[in-house]
C-alpha cells in the first residue's frame, strides 16, 4: 500500500497567508490597532477589579475546589457574536472576516470581553478540516468554511491513502494558533493575562471531523450503520488529528481547553450496531491531550447534542471522563439539568449547564432568570461546577446579553 | 393487503427507518395504484411526525432525523417519475435549497416531500448553496417558486442575498420566494424580501397557494 499523503484541497476565498506554517506567520499591528488593544485590555482590567475575585482567581478556585465569591460563568459567545462588538451591530464585519484575518479574530475576543465583562475568553475554532481530507473548501461570510463538492471518503482506500494534516503547517490552523498565542502575548503586555482566563478549543471531536471533513452528515450516519469498518477507520484518523491539534494548542499557553462533541446525535447501540467503541477513541483523545497539557490545565468537553445522557456512563466507564482525561463537561440546554449536575457531582467532575438560547434571543427575562436560578442553585452544590450561558445566537441584542450576564453574576453569588 | 394496511406499514417502516422495507412497500403502493400524495402524507409523513415527536421527547436521535431524511430522499426518487399535475397543485417547478453556510437538510426534505405530494415539481439543489446556485436552478427549471432553508442564525440574512441575486438576474418578479427554518418570523420574511415563510411545510403550501390566488399580497405589495 502506498504511503498516505496529506491531501489539502483548494480553499476558495482563502486569505493570503493560507497554508503558511505557524513559525512563518507574522502580522504587525498598526499604531491605531495597538491603541485599541491597549484600551480593551485596560477596560478588562477595570472590569476585573469590580468584584471580590478576578475571573482568573475564580476560574482556578473552581477547578481547584477552593472557596470563591460566586460561580464562574462560561459563555459560548464564539466569533460570530464577537464580531458584533467590533462593528456596533452594523452587520458590516462578517464572522468570516475574523476567520481570514487573525488580528480581527483577536480584536473580536478582546472587544467582547471588555464590553460584556466576561469571566473568560473562549477562543472557538474557525474550521473543521473541511478541505483537509481530499475535498475542496470555500470560505464564506457568515460561517465556518464549507466543503465543496462530494465528501472525499467513501472507501477504505480513500481513508487509508490520506495522511493526518499537521495543525502547525496546514490549512487555516496555523492562523488559529497564531491568534491564540498572540492574544496571550497582548494580554501579558497589558497586564491582564493573570486576571482573565483564556480557553482554547480543538474541535470538532472525531465524529464532527468525520462528518464535516470526510463523509458528510447523511453518508456518515449511513456509514455508521452499514460500514462499521470504514467508519472506525475514519474515526481513528480523525482522533489522530484531534490529538495533534490539542497538543499544538499547549504552546499557546491557554488557561484551559475544551473539545466539543456531538456524541448523543446517535445512541450507543442501534439495532445490531454497537458504537460503544467510540468511547475508547474519546478516552484516547482525552488521555493523550491531558497527558501533554499536564494535570493542572483544565480540559473538558462541551456537549452539543441531545441524547448524550446515553453516552455519559460509558464515557466515565471507558476513561473518557475523569482523572487523566477530560475533567468534565459544559452542556447545552438539552437534558435534565438536575440529573446532569447530580451525575457530575457524584463523580467529582467539572460541570456547567447552559440556559436555553431561545430565551436569551427572545429577551424573555422572566424565563432567563428562572433558568439561571435553577442551574445556579444546582451548580452551587459542588465547587467544580459553574454557571453557563450560550451558545449566543448571532441576533441576540447586546443589551439582552448584558442584562443576562448581570443576572447570572447576581444569581451565582454564594 | 388493504390500502389502510399498506399505509400503516409504511408509517411503521418509516418510524423504524427500515430502508429496504419502506422502499419495497412504496413499490407495492405504486402497484396498488396509490397516489404519491397519499403515500407521502398518509404513509410516510405520520412516521416522520412520530420520529420528530420522539426527538422532542429525547427518545429519538439526530441520526434518526438524518436517516429518515435520507430514506425520504430515496422514496422521492422512486415517486418523482410518476408525479403528475394534480392533487390541488399547479405542477409548477419549485427550486429548494439550504443557504450557504448551513448544512441542515431534514426540514428541507420534509418540505420537498410535502410540496411534491401537493403537485409541485420540486428540484432540491442541496445544502450550503450560494445564491448563484438558486438563481441558476430557477432559470434552468423555469421555477415559479424558490424555497430557501436557513436554520443557523448568522445564515438567515443570506436569504436577502438570494433575493437580491434573483432581482439582478431579472427573475424575481416571475416567482415566489419562500423561506423557512428555526426562528423564521414575519419580521425576517419582510427583512429579506421573501413572499412568505412557513413554520411548517403545510403552512408554507397554504401560503403559496393563497399568494398565487391573490389572497395574500406578495412581498412588494405588503
């Protein structure tokens, strides 16, 4: 069999630095941009002084199970919402602009953290390997890059012939890593690196990478049912990329890291198909990345699919959650929050459970308050548990998010 | 097997997402003289509804929705050759797609099935489609209706891009532009210059018929 080759397709609308290795990427800041960075950092520093503890102190207290003034608040605002902070809600600068221009990406995060007094900067990924396994891709205005044409992996020969891309060399990943490193440098320069934590993501999980970069959703789900051998081979290779990406993130000096998963999109067993082996793959990703990061750096999952409760026990039993692996999970509003908090409380794992995104989008403050209170009351029962808001819809009015944050801070106080 | 038994088996087969069984039953239904609209709305649609309700109750999974959509697609391939003008529809061509940046397909497939069952000839251009794809398909097929699905928040404004592209291409006045997806509202419909939106496929069909009958104004007459 021939040696597998890296197969990066053509990326339509790619930025000029696309494909430049990380060690060769460099962007200069203009005087005006530098002033903006400074002012945002100054505002963040001021925000951090408003409460008893800084966000960083509170973040560490959460994972180290030490006393704190209130719950840490995780918000999945992501780049699309971050862009809103840059152009006064004009819908002028597009999310895609931030994916193409790492400096804009940094600015979006700092501006949003300054504006909304966030507890954390969450640097979500800009890409899911759409053109990294043999297909072409296209960068668009309002979303992450899209695969163009047919998904590339249909046979064992397809998957066996493609090599795992290197996040420090290929596609848009060097740009993401540069932005992650650079934001830390800026924060250190302006004295807030020890005040506000930064979390990096290394998403998609192997399943997401398989569906978005290799097989497509429909064919991928059919493959899972009808061609387990090929599905497994795809998952193994996707896991290898996730591990490489996760390890590469360490050099950006994050304060924490997370991997999204949409396990829960299908059950562990479907008629005569047993997919529980996937938890062994997730355990491998967790152990390898956590081992590289070190035990002091929080590493957790974000759950993106209903049905994850069927996988939860398996994750724990197979070592995909717990000591030496993923430290816990952030959940979207899909399951029963009490059951979830209880499960993670019993196992001493990190947990955050979001409120309903629709309520925030609709500015339904009565519901927002009710949901926050219910979740905060549960989260307060264990020192490793946190409050959560997100994922913020692109059209959530800024005053609504602002008020939601204020409510969350009030309700999360001990 | 009676018609009722056949339709019930179709429903059950869809609920269990038994591809081979459903496709075989569709063949039997066609042979027995059932109309495509009956097969879809009285056989398959109830099964889809059960899956959807199960998903809302957390007893069914995203994979079930995707597989059901794939199966519905396969069924439509079987039914398309025998679709005839009728069932209250006009036989008009309709182009439908999910907008650029959005990969969701299940809802669109349900809408495709319903409009097909209602007598429209629906051309599904797929997911993540740029405005040019909508325009080209509308032109090639002399479409009287263009449907755009946009579920993801940031992608909703793209419906306006599609409208603008159709205006520029000189075809907007000759067709109805219908949008759908989670969170679509009348306000969104107005903002993106769509003629109608539907919370459900059935609602979308009703609105299209009413606009075509002059009972509801088009976007530029509101």
